[in-house]
C-alpha cells in the first residue's frame, strides 16, 4: 500500500525494537510472549516475518521536570546515555504484527497496537501490510487463532474476509479460553483482491483525511477519539 502522505510507516521489525515491542506486548496480552521469543523469531525462524508501525517521526514523551525546548532534549539525552539507553528516545513503535509463511499459508502469529493508539487505523494498516507481504512471498491463504472473547480483533479480521472455520477448545492456557480459527479465501483470487483493493483505498483515504484535518498532525494527539 502506498504510504506517502500517511502519518505512519511500516517497516520490518529489528532486534533493537524488541524492548519497545515488549512494552506493547505486556499491555496487550494476558500471556505475553517473552523478549527471547521475539529474538528467536527475528534471528532464527526463517519462516517468520514481523513488521512494526512507526510514527513518521519519533515522538518524545512528556518527561516532567526538564522544562521545554532544546535544553530539555539535551538533558533527556544526557540522562538516557548515563543510564546506558541506546535506542532512540520516545515512542517509536505504535504497533506490530507477524506471521509464519508455511506451504503457501500465512499464519498470523500476532498483532497488537499501543492501547492509547487503538482505533486510529494502525491495526488495519499492519494487517494490510502483512497480507500484501504474504502474497509477495507466494502465500495464498491467511489463517489465525483468536480468543472467542476478542471482539475487536475478530471484527478487524472479518472486515478483511477472514471467516470462522473452526474452534480450538481451551487453546489459551491462562484462562482455558477457546480459540476461533479464522481463514481467508485465496489471497490471489479475484474475489479477495477486489475487496482488498477497495478496503485499502478506503483506509488510505481515512488516514489521509484524519492527518490533514488536524493542523498539528494526528501524531500529536494519540488519545483523541477518532
Ligand atoms: C485488535 C487490534 C490490533 C486492532 O487495532 P486498532 O489499531 O485499534 O484497529 P483499527 O483502528 O485499525 O480498526 C480496524 C477495524 O478493526 C475493528 N475494530 C478495531 N477495534 C475495534 C473495537 N474496539 N470494537 C469493534 N471493532 C473494532 C473494526 O472493524 C475496525 O474497522 P472500522 O474502523 O471500519 O470500524 C487492537 O485492538 C489490539 O492491539 N488489541 C490487543 C491485542 C490483540 O487482541 N490482538 C489480536 C490477537 S488475535
């Protein structure tokens, strides 16, 4: 999808992203994956493909007590260096998602958005990017498991043509909750592609309009209800 003019960029997840991904992971899932699991996915699992959504420019968090302007930035930077923090400061990752590609099937393993950034189209953008990448790599089906109680995620998947195909009873060990198995039609079929192209155009339009309608840019108001 053409991301020109949009407030977000989508990039491959890097090892240096894992700490920030873990922040979102812990806020998003009752049984978060470990940092080690993410490092394994990035370094050793040849089947895996992970993406992150970033703001176009890094956002600085509002650390109190530093005043404003360049002096504040210098003080934060000095403090970060003295603490041995090497990743760029502030919020750099708004969400992430990943899939394993096996025998033409893209198994979406995770997707999550920073809680205060939800309902801004980022989850949808990540799903679009994963489906596009899966097709580019030769995938022809996408499938996933989702908690039966996770209405938000199911609604996102349904929007993109995932249909309920079965149930895995007690799949989630933390609460013994069942998982729905949801799967797309053939990703390269005319039926899927025509709906997919329409949804992508609508998403792009929505993001462009939202970005343009806020003089300071959508990035400065993460908690604004869309
Ligand atoms: C699921 C999740 C990734 C969606 O991300 P998001 O950025 O908030 O979603 P978007 O703003 O892109 O919304 C896209 C579509 O998802 C659906 N959706 C998202 N949040 C929803 C909600 N709270 N209720 C109902 N539908 C919702 C809608 O269909 C929406 O389309 P619309 O804007 O045309 O109504 C996000 O809620 C999340 O991180 N949840 C916690 C982690 C998780 O449960 N991951 C799924 C594991 S299977």
